[in-house]
């Protein structure tokens, strides 16, 4: 299932967090930030995106009939 704009934005932020943690660790000398960045980097952005896609709950089951979701988008069953 396609990701929403909110999902895509969350994915972009998730990709930035390890770099931000490394910068904080470099600035403070605290190796804990590097360890946290390494741990977060072990989960790929692709895996995060796939997980967000599976968490979508806007699936609609239609037994029969038709439904209009938005202008120009219709589902016929």
C-alpha cells in the first residue's frame, strides 16, 4: 500500500535521526550518542517504510455496489 504524505515525512525524519545523534555525540564527546545512532542505523529506511505501509488501516472491503472516495477516484465491486 502506498505511503501517505505523513508517512513519507516520518520516514524522512527517521533517516535523519542517526546523523543528528552522531553530530550531538561529536559535539559533546559522549559516545552514548554514537551507540544510539549505530542502533538506529541497524533498521534500514526501506524497512521502516515497509512497516509504515503495513500499519495503514484505511483498507475498505466492499461486498457489492460502488463507492466514490474523492473526485475522479471510484471503486466498483
